[in-house]
C-alpha cells in the first residue's frame, strides 16, 4: 500500500475499515477496541510507518472535566416536558458527578434535532448521558452515529442485543413477570395491557412479554384485543383506557407500561363507574411519587432510580478513563398498594 506524503490516522482508518476514533483508541491500547481490530490497525500503522504525534495525542487526551446530560422532551401535562420518573435519577446523577469531581451540563433536546452531531463534533463534554428517547427505532440511527464518530455515551434504556453503545436499564421482563404473578395470585384471568408492545418501545414490549409469560403458565395468556398502544403520559393512558372500554371486551385487571399511563387509565375507569380494585385491579410500572398519592394508591413495579443514576455516571467515567464498561440490567420489585386486592395500606 502506498500513501503520498506522511501517513495519518485517517489513512489507517480508511484502510482498516474503521472510524478515526477507533484507530486512536487502538493505538493507545484502549480496551474498548477488540483484539482483532487492534491487531489490524497496528499492522497497517506499521506498514505505513505511522508515528504517533505525542504532543497532539497528549492534547487530545486532556479532559474537560464535564459530563453532559441530554434530556429528551416528553409530553407532559405541565410545561416541564420532563417525565417525573427521571427527576430522582437526575438528582442521583448530579451527586455522582460531584463525587467524581465532574461538572454536569444539562441540556434539553428534541429527537428531530441533530443533537448527535452537535455534541459528537464539539468539546463541550467528555461524554454523554442520555435520558428518554421515545421511539427506539427512530433513535437507533443517531446512537450508531455517536459510536461511529467515537463519542462516549451511556443511556438509560432497554439492554438489547447488538445495540449501539452501552445501556443501563432495569429487568423489564422480570418486572412484567412480577406484575403477572401478582395478578395470577389475585385470580385475574382477563388482563389488559396499555403501552406500545412493539420493537419501537422495547422496554414496554419486555414488560408485556414478562407478564404474558406468567399468565400463559397459568393458562391465561394476554389477549391481543386487550392491548392498546400508549405513550408514557397521563393523557395517553386516559385515552388508551377509553379506547379499551370502547371495544366492549370484558377484563378484570389492567397492567400499564408506566405509572403515568396507569394513573390516566384509573381516571377513565372511574369515570365509567368501574371500581378499583373491586371491578378492575390496576398495576403500573416505575413507582414515581405520584403513585403513592393516586386515588387509589397504585400498585407498581419499582425501579431503583438512585442506583441507576450512580451507575450511569460510573459507567461513563470508565469509558472516559479508557476502561472496559458494559451494559447492565437492574432488578425490580413489586410495591403493593390499594389499586389491587392484595393491598398493604
């Protein structure tokens, strides 16, 4: 192979079929690059007689001491556009950054914007924490772009095979199984599900699958006719429950993919004259503060947002330091309240 003039890392990237940031990581021995790719990059660098510019390399490795938290706007009944599920996580992230001696830059984003390019091509922060994203399939391409341009990031979301980058998420299937087991213990056989149970919303889909697994084992699989798509908002939950009631199909329990959906659904059920939990048992997911003051108080699947915030920062800092980091799922637990027959208070 022949290169005119002095070889650059871009030349190596082109010949190796990888990105320039991958070449840089391979040359400095980062564990983020697999061994096969590292050997290929080193072999090409040797053939091109490539010499690392020590001064430039040192300059590039200087860190800003800042992490960026990108919050994607959610539909809310107020002007905050922040899903209340993320508020305690935000506090945990802030405290974890302080422990690591990092400043935290918080930015609101809309998925339609080119936020992936804006942050990937700037020196605003050493890495990104991503919270909230809506349709995963619409979001996935931008995550791939971050990986390609060498941007360090970690997101809160479903842990999926072959996903771009690293995720911290909860055991959504396990959480769905907890909900299904609770309803089975109550003797419920006609369970409705509110939430988009498709690959567009993999967290909701896993919750649906977990619940369905347990109900199938008991001989009462989820009926597709009792599933209504809904986003994580009270208004969406209310509309979904109204659509469900409009189908005229009997059900004795409702599992909502989030607490906000569940709270909106309970309002629609009450307006129709259905008693909770006597006529319909209701379970949500998340255990947001509003679940504890809803009428009736909401049985739900708990996610540890405090631990999640700590792990998001810890995992991103591992990447910043060039250490190996991996995705992980956090366990869930069931919190029983008055919206199901097995109430604790």
